[in-house]
C-alpha cells in the first residue's frame, strides 16, 4: 500500500499539467500526508475519512484558488497558465479509504461546465484524429478525471454508471502509453504490451472494436498497431495463429486467457498496462480465482486500472493486493443525483398471459427505435423472440443457449439496424454499448436494484433520452417493492395494466389502431448479390436401364426393344386369330399383368417348336411361342 508519500509526477506528459491537475495533485499529496498517521489497521473497513474538499474557481486575475472545507479554510493560489483548463470541476472531494485506495476523488461537474477535448488533455494526435472521425471530441466526466492520472502511469480505480464512456476512459491512455517511447513501457515487438480482461464475450468484441477504432493510425515496428480478442466459444486455431503473428493489445475473457497463457501461447511477461473492466460482474460470474492467477503472471512493474460499478469486499481485496497506491475516482454529472433522469420510467403490473400482447403493443409506439427486451431466463428469452417474430417484428435473441456465432450475428444485425428488437438475458447483454436504443422493456422484474439500473442503462446513453418499461407480475411485487425502496423511485404499487388499457396508450404514445401484429415484406440484404439464372434446359432421360437386376448397354437395350416390339406384333396377330367365343380378358392387348406372366414363363424357341409342331401356321407358332395358356383355354 505504500508509505503514504505520494509519488512524484514529474513524468506527466506535456500538455496536461493544467491548474486543475495541479489542484488535484496538491489535494492528493496532502491527503497522503494526513492519512499516513491515521491509516486503519483493518483493510476491509468501509468507513471513509473525509480529508479535503477543494473548490476550483477562476479569479479575474487568472489564478486558480483551491480552498479547503471546514472552519477558516486556508487558501493557496496556483498559477493558471491556461484559464480554459480551469473550467473543469466545481467540486473535488479527496478522501482516504482505509485498505482500499490511498485516495478517493469524488467529482461533481458544474452545470455550466465545458468539457475539455482529448487534445487539450494531451492525447496523441493520432488518437485524437481517429476519435474525431467517429464523432468523439469532448470527454465525459470519467474520462476527464481518469486521463490525467492514467496518462501519467498511475494505478487507479474508476467508478461511473453505465453509458458514461468508461471504455475510452482506459482505452485512450492505454493506447497512448504503449505507443509513446518515453511513457515507461517497452517498445512494441509483437508481444502483448497491454491486457484488458472483460467478463463476457460480447463485451470483449465491443472493447476490441473500440480500441481498433481509436488506434487505427498508431503503428508498431511491423505496421499498424494490432488489437485481438481472445474469448471462448470460438476455435483455438485462429486465436493461436493471431498471437503467433504478433499482437500489441489483447482483450479477452478470463477462462480462455488463462488457458492460452498456461499453454504458453499467450506471453504475459512484457505486459505494461493491465485493465480490469466490469470487475464486479466478473466477481458475480465466479471469475475472480482465474483473474488472480492471470495477475500473478503479469510483471509487477505495470500500470493497473480497475473499473467497477460497485466495490464489494472481494474487489476491495483484489485492489489492495494487486494495485499500487491507486487513486479511486467516482465521476458523476449534476443530473446523476437521480437514477437515469434522462430515461422516462414506467412500471406496470401485468398478467403473465397478457405480457406478449402488451409488449407487441409497446413495440408499435410512436417514435420507437431500437428496443431491448430483458428476461431472467434463457427459455423465456427465446420464447419471447419467437412470439414476436410470428407477429412480424424484426427480432433477434441473445442468450446462453445460442452458439457464439449466432449471438454475434444477432448483435451485428441489431447494431446495423437490420433488426430493431433484441431479446436478451442479463448476463448476455452485460456491457453491450449501443447508443441509439430508444426503449428498454423489462419483460420480467429484475432480481435487484443493481440489475434494474444496468438494464435501463441501455437507453438514454451519451446524453440521449429513452423510455424504460418494467412489467411486474403478481408474484414479483415484493421484489419490485425492494427495488423501488432502494432506489427511491416512488412507485411501490404498479398500476394494473393490460394490453388494451387506455393509460398504456397515453403513456407510451401507442396508436389506437395498434393490433400487436405487423406485416413486414421479406427484406433483401443490402449487400446481397443477385445472380440471373439461365433458362432451364429440357430434362434428359439419363436413367440407367436394367434387366434382371443387371445393367443393359445401349446396343443391348436397342436389340431388346426391337425384340419386344416384334413380340408385341406377334401377340397382336395371335389375338386377332382367336375365335370370337374366347374370353375378352384373355385376348386383350392391354392386359399388362397377363403379358408380364407370359414373358416370365416364356420357354426357349427350340422347346416351343417341339411343343407346337413344325407344320403349324405362323399365327399358331406365335401363339405357342408366347405360352400354351391360350391353346389350353380355347380347347
């Protein structure tokens, strides 16, 4: 945990040493000095000792003043070389958390605050250019606070609600440090220099894509900087081949990372930057032992950044063991005093048999865009997806019973707008970052308040507005009451609602003619290649002829056909010579069963001649040759 002395910051990159950073440094240094004597001996004690509150203000003279809270707070003036950078924070709370981190910074942004750009915080121009191409120029609260410390190489713990840009909060400094020669990391040579551990496969793919977008103009000795994803559900061969070709940043899930590291395919001996994203979720999924084994393979001289929504006891122990004097940062905006106040929240008490119809009506609300529907079980998720598909909605499903390829295809279609409804379970949807989701429907009541906040956090992201609808069954009322009490929502008794309720239409803007069923023409893929087929040729008789179970050649077939034709002619003549009193059934040419019997019982020509006699007429010979049945019948 260190000796209480705040480490030197002379290695801060040029361009980020503004007055606010200096104010934070001074507050952190004083916090260390005062807490060195009062540090608790109980590592897991959660009580926080408030040390300092610094208020950063811009004076007319251009100086930044940091004032301490309490009676008669002393003040010290700091030189403001750039007054624009002083418009950062209205309040910084510096606290000591015994056993967790050396410093806790809680920042609240002023409503009139103008966020700085990545360039103003000293990020490499290549990264700034890449972020600008995807429409990202200004920082969010968590990025604004973490970047100065992360770019300097300090260990930190970041906390912010979902949708606040935590990925670039650690991704930008990660890319900056491994691609900068004087940042303290070794040169890129194809061995991983940064490792990002995430809990789910979907989040792994998403973080990999974000890092690739931000680092598209960065290069190593062999060319463009390489980022690869390592996760389960995919073949080993492709991932091992990517590691052998050389990678600079590895993003993966704990199980597959540990497996490849133990097989010596993944080399962790040169990792200089380590990130644990969604640490609390990895704890819930039981990945903590695997994470500890992975951390033991990484060099001690490294930068470690841990991001978690909550800080349960095991995560505190993990931070205390593997992080070196971390700074704990909680960043919130003024509007974060309420739970997602940009999201309109509706709670209805619905019957289980009417939920499908009710959800279908919600999907026909005016202004509805991309929608996510959450369920607690995999079976329910698939059932809801199938029912909505039968009603004509473009829907996909993401849950544990689906293969990894099917899950990735559904997410890709949802991101590209090919489908506008995604049904998912909580675990499968963890960390899915899709900015333009307008509606979230909780088909089943969440387990707890944490799950509820995470679910509705899929909408209202990045400053947008959204709608969250929660359907509570009668047996789930007690669970919802505890969620409402924990979050202070003021909706302990949901209104009984059915698919045809008038208040449902008025609340969500559902048209009166909505039927819960849509007719959608089968859409052709925009990138599908249409090929004109040639006219179909007449079908040829290419079946192979057989006789007696043996194949017959073309010549033999022709001879056999001639013989059959002659036999048929002879039979016709014999039939004409039969007296009129002969039964018609015995003389009919079209009597196929009789003809087949006569052909099977036909004797060789020599025996036939002996039987009928040599002086018989041609007609009688033909009749005798085909069998003696007709002669016997006429006699």
